[in-house]
C-alpha cells in the first residue's frame, strides 16, 4: 500500500521534450525515358516496395469500369507471360502485386524481398508496355466484379457511398461517375486497349521505391523500364469535369434494414486551398477521432451507433466533406438532428482551450504515426507528390494547424457548415412520414 | 531475427521490450488472457462487451481517451476466442502516459452504470452492423455451433444472441474483471526508441503495486473427433449462393498446425494456388474461393469458403472442392509448390515487421503461446515440414474426420 501512495495516479504524467517531424526529401533519379524515380531509404528489413503511379484514374475514362479493368487485367496477360505465369512468378518469390485504381490515378504496387528484384522487375516492365487484355480474362474479371457489386449493393454503407458521390459531384461529371449494374455488360476489350495506349505512358507516370535501397535498383529499373518503355502519341492532360450539386436531400427506403446509413456533407476544395488546414482541424474536432464530438454524442452518450466519423476526402482537383454513420433504424431522425446540432454548435460557440489543445496534440501524434516505417513514408510521399509537393508539405501543414485559433475555427465553420449548403442522404429506414 | 528482452515483475506481469530507433513513436500492447472461450454458455459475448467497458473510465481516470489524445496517442482493442488485446501508439516523449493509463485500468475500473448501459447498446449496434445487417453476416453464427458441440468455440466473440448482451449486469461485470484482469494474467510489450532500464523503472512504478489475482482454472471441454457429416442449408436474400466447409485441425502450438497451414496455402494462397487456378479460372463455377486456418489456441478449424457462379449447384461446388482435397491426400505436392509456400511464409514474416505496432503485437502474442522467442523459430518450423508430412496431415484431417457443411442458398428478395 505504502508504495502506491507515493505515486499520483490522478494526474497525467508530465510530457517530455516533443519530438519533431524530420525527414529528408527522397533522392530523385531520372531514367532514360525521362521517368522520375523517387528513392526512400528507410527501415531495418531487407524488403522493398515499388509504386508506379500513372495518371490513369477513373476520371479519365470514357466508359465506366475502363480504368479499373485495365488496372486489374495488367497481370492477366502480356506478350511473353500469360496470366498463370505471372501469378506463379509473383507467388514463387513471396511477393505481392496489387493494382489500385482511384479517381485520379492507377498505381501498380509490388512488395518484395530486396534480393528478388531482378527476377520480378522484367514482368513489371511487360505489364507497363505489353499488356494484352485477353478476352477470356476480361470475362472472368467482369463476372467476378459483377457479383461483388451485387453483394456490396446489399450493404447500406456501400449504397450510401455510391449515392453520396453522385449527389456531391452531380451526375454526368467525371468525378460523379457511379457504377450501375448495366455497366458490366457494356465494357469491351477495345475500351481497355484504347485507354491503356493513351494513358500508360512514361510522361504520365512516376515511380517511388521505398525500403532497403541498394545500388542495383536504379540500374535494374532503367534496364527493364527506362530503356524500353517509350512514349506513344503525345496527348494533353485535361482537368476533368468536377460537376456540381443538384439535389440536396435524398432518402432511399430499404424496408427490412435494421440500420440506416447516413451521409451528410458537401463539396469542398482540394488540399492546396488556404483554408485546408483550418478545415482539417475543424473536421477532427467534429468527427475525425475517437473522442470527437459526434462520437461522444451519438455513440458514447446515446448509444445510437457503433461508430460515427467525419471525413475530408481530397482528389487532385476536387474534394468533399462528409459525416458518415450507420445507426439503429428507429433512431435515424434523432441521429440526423444530433449531427446538425453538432455542425451548428461549431458555427456558434468557440471551441474551448482544453479541447483545442487536445485535438492539436492528437493531430501532432497522427502526423508522427503516419510516417512510421518505409512503406508508410511512400504512402505519404505519393499523396504529396500527386499535388506537386514533397514531404515539406506536411511540416508546413502541421505548423499551420498548431497555430489555428478558436476565432479562426468559428469563422471556418461559418463559411463551410451552413445547413443550406449541406447534402443529406439516408439509406435504410426513414420515419419521415 | 527480431531482438527483444523480457522480464517478469513480482506480481507476475510479463514484459517484452523491442528497440527500434527508426521512429519517434512507441507502441504498447497488452494481452489479457481471456476470450470468448472463457464465457459461460448463457452469458456469451461478455469478453467482448468487457473490452468496450475498459474504455469507460478507471478508478483514478474518468475518461481513458482524453488524456491519451492530449499526449498525442491513439489506441484500439480487439477480442477473439482466446484473448483480449489492447494497443496504443504514442510519441516517445509521452511514454509514461501510456504506463499511467494502462496500469490504472488494470488496478481497477470505475464500473459506471451509465457506461455499462451505453456500451450494451453500442455492442448491440455492432452486432447488427457486422452480423445481421450484412449479406453473409451470419455465416459464422451458423457454422461454429455445427462444428463445435462441446467446446466453447461454438459461439462467436460477439455472442450467441443479442439477449445475452442485454442481460449483462454490473455484478457479473465486476466478478469477470476480478477473475481475469490481473497482472499475472497479462502480457505487456513495448516497441520503439526506448531504453530497457527506463521501461523497467516505469513498469515497476506503475504496474508493480497491482496485486496478482487468484489462479485461474481453465478446463475447456474437449471437442470429440467429428465422425459424422453435418449439413445445413439456409435460404437468404443474397445475390449469390455460397458454401462453407469446416474440418477440425490441430491447436496453434502443435506441430501439426504448421503442416495444416501449409495445406491451406497450397490450396488457396495467391493467384497461382490450386483452387484459384482450377476453380475460379478453369471451371468458372466460383467467383471466390478461399481455404484458411483459424489458428486458435485450442483445436481450430480448417475452413473452405466459396461463392458460386454461373448456375453452379451445391453438388457441383462440393465435387470441385472435394476433388482438390482428394488430390492433396493422394499425391505429394510438387517440390516447387512447397518452396513457393515457404517463400511466402518467409516474406510475410518480414512484411509483418514493418511497424513498431505489429512488432509489439506479435511479441506479446508469441509470449502468450509459450515464449516470445518462438517468433524467431516460426520460419524454421514451416521449413521442417516435408511433402510427405503434408500428405499425411491431409489424410488425417480430411479422410479420418468429417466436415460441417453450410450451404447458403440465394433466394430472390424484393428490394
């Protein structure tokens, strides 16, 4: 007992000296075809991650599903390797090959042990230059994707995500494209080949290598990608159509749903806007961490939901803000009211000193956390690079966030949270009769 | 080789330290050796509900999250059949805050009625969100009681039934805490840019004064060998029919676990695996196929799941799956196949060491299995497995016992 009395368990222990964000910008090399390669040397294990980022996201496609199908079929056949040969090679060396397609970019990512690069890089080169998109593979892919789409469509969360995207960017815009069942019957091999030829070009891409960097890497990349991947027909990068908001309220009834999915939000700016950092802080206070106002209110106080979050989603030329939750069906109305209440509170009451400093410290921790390990560094770097920035962007961003005052937050909330600007979507049970 | 140091306090708390100077963050992980297998059959879902209550305030600290956020930290937790795992990451200058927070909730909880009341509702919403309001969400609620008739693995971590959670009372909460949340039933690991002496000093200071609990009796009923085929067909409004097959397999610390794990890798790990190539690519009767092991501390399950395509029937699906199973029982796998799955194991192990948090988690996990040092023997244990071992094990599992088969029949529903 006496030992216990010597320590004070009621107060938080004093903090030590803060640690700072320090990192060097990656080394940059240029391959023979002009392709930029960024090298991030970090970590203790002998592993590598290679990201090839191509400006070939879904906003550039003329027909829905094209960009994603191209991405997924890169490993299903090239001149020189068929689908099962590629799979066997990747698996044999214990590597992981993934192609992710977002609105802005398509990214080929390869995780591998450093010692295996020389065996695996030739096939990556083939995927960039000589993908063949076999008809048979396309059919298998589309059949599987259609099933996945049908299953996802049963989930209120997924349905809400698609619908909200349509509401925020408007139908018919490049950013507002939403998948429908009929799209799976329209996609053809020619669409893929055309998109691939047009967008998969070295002048439209860059490369990031992270992990245990050695002297061989750049040479191998140059041999299998730099010397062989040649520019095709030149084309001009065009800023895709951002669209505009049409309808502001939408309720989709799902009579047997036990929970309703709610989305409330609006379009906002991209990351380079002067209000970006203030808005990021505001969003964190509202619903960006576990102790947020929405979580405290809807989950910890009222038990309406397992979770509620708010997000700032940024694309290269556009962005949106959204509150997202799934709530007990019969609490849908109440939950909508409480979300609007919290949005309003930020516009009318200054955020207290204690809460503000807690959230700033939390964000500071988050910045440190997202830079843990070489692969995380690669992730952060790509995100900055896609806006034409480097690691310095994060340092500046953090410094700005730490300086934001309660008055500035009030003003920011006033500019962006007004109820008439908000879009409301409910999928599930709506007791609005 | 993952280097670490380990210590045990006088009250029985095990501590593992791993140094990694490459990051300004520190990760702390605590395992309490209590999971859903420790629940009584009429109060299932309790270990998981309890995990929620651990965030509802402790004896000296009214809110767990606020001071952690103030110190730039972030945390979460999960519960499974065997254990409950709490973890956090925090800037290294604030590491003492982590010791302060975690030791206080090991010392005693606040046991607030409000917190119990709210968390019961939150967990019920979690139950609905993940198990009931999801296509295929109830699969394991159906499959586990088929496969286990005696052992507590028959219920899921979330619980058998919402009513069990609704009925959880404060007295039960307190007694559960007293039984399981004690230093001698816990493992603490720390990874990051830390000094061993400093971690020991902090552990002595904050955890040292917490008294140990009473010895926990663990007598889980042993599941008898399954010699009868168990089948169940359910109709659900889902877009695609699906099949789920489960065989019993060795416990995690048994040598047979490694053999069984490799069988699942040969069948379905990666796009070059047998089931992916033959069932998805060639037969086109599946859109998804997967074979995996549960890796539970007691005898677990070898599970094959598949979603059916192009009008394939239950019989077609079973025939194709059994064909792959029979092949592995009748013929040695190729040398290259064994090399391939072992290469994957080796690479995965390296990829799992890319962050301090996953290193801290893994070290605590292996300490629970027997000793943290086992983390460095894993690859060798897999490499010892021969092609003959795999064939023998396959025959033992697939030929000497029978599976439980759940067939999930899609029926049309009106939207």
